[in-house]
C-alpha cells in the first residue's frame, strides 16, 4: 500500500514537472508571418491560411499601401500589417464622433434629441458631412473627442483641429479597438452599442464596399467607410467594421493612403479584405 501511494505521488510530481516544462518551451501564442494565434490546431491553421493569402495580396501592385489590423473573437487570431501607421481618418471618424456624443449624454442621463438622431442617421448611413459637423459642434469638438479617446484607450488617435474632424489621425490598431468597444466591451451600455451598430449595419448600398468584400453570403456585415484626397493626387480610402457568421466574429480595419484615384483605393483595400474573408467561411469552406 505504501509503495503504491509513493508511486502515485511520484507520478503526480512527474506530471507537474512535465506540464511546467511544456509551458516553458511551448509558447501560449504562435506568430505566423502577419498573424498571431493561440497555440491550438484550429487557430494555428487559420493563421497560416490567412498569412498565405495576405502574402499573395501584398505582392499585388498597390496592396502595400494598406495598413491592416484584424481580430477574430472566436479563435483569438490577430493579423497586422503596419497597424500603427497614422493616416487622416476621412469619414470613418464619424463613428467615434457619434459614439463620443452618446457616451457624453449617457453620463448626463440623457439621449439624443429627434434632430440629433436625424444627424446621427445621416452621418453614418449616408456619410453626410453637414450632419457630422452638427454632431461635432454639439459634442464640443476636439477637446471632447480627445477626452473620449483617452477614456476608451485610443492612444494612437489625434482629433483634427477646429472644424477639420476629417483630418483626425487614426491607426488600424485603434480602429479595431473602437470596434471592440462597440461590440464586446463594457465601456459602453448595450443600448448605445446596439444603436451605433444598427446604423453601421444599414449604411446605404453604395457604401457597402470595403471590409465585407468576399465575405460568406450569410455574414452579418457592419461597416463604415471613409475617403478623401489626402495629398496632391493621393487618396485616403478606409473601411472599418465587424463581420459575423456561423463560425467567426471578427473586427477589421483597412486603412489606405497613396492611391491615385478613389476607385483604385477601394480596389486595393478590397483585395486585402478578400484575402482574409475567403478564410473565414463557415465550416472552412472557401468560396
């Protein structure tokens, strides 16, 4: 009996030592090119597949003008390419302007007026600049937006000065942070999250390009796009949002600068979106 008990104790000690050794030599995360994944077979395979697709996309002319950050909630896979490069926001800043205003009103135990709700709808769904300027003014402009960014941890984002909200400097990394605040974080009440996500889900059809390119037909796509001339003969063209299907729930930010035309900018970021989305099909079935 004593021998059996000692053998059991010895076996238990050996198991603990083996587990500790495994944890020391096998990292909890693996880096695969552009992607990082938890050290699980499914996540690692997904990271390998997306990385291969991104390598192909980035060898295509123009694709390297894109900054990328991607996070899949269900697998824990992240992918990045120049995620901290700063670029003028164009219209994607409209999401954070509205979010900041709703956050401000929540602290005051208030909601948007009927007129402000119309501005909100037009700003997000239609990308209307006049409506956005009204929201910016009611919010309190740069100072109020800076305070909001600090609160939610968007440390790489710098609001535009005076009325030039479209010149806000953003990064792909921070834009995915913003989407996490709108979809998974407890930083905002659920009613605010649902309100903004609904508006992003119902943007007009002509503004449904971008991150959803090549996504599976059953996907729920929530997006906001932005575009503006950033320099002489160069366009900033961006797309941010969240995509959900039966297998995945992921945020993506595609930030581009340097295309000679708006249409080329759209083509470039959609090339990268397709590279990711074709690997995110339910049941791993690529279209």
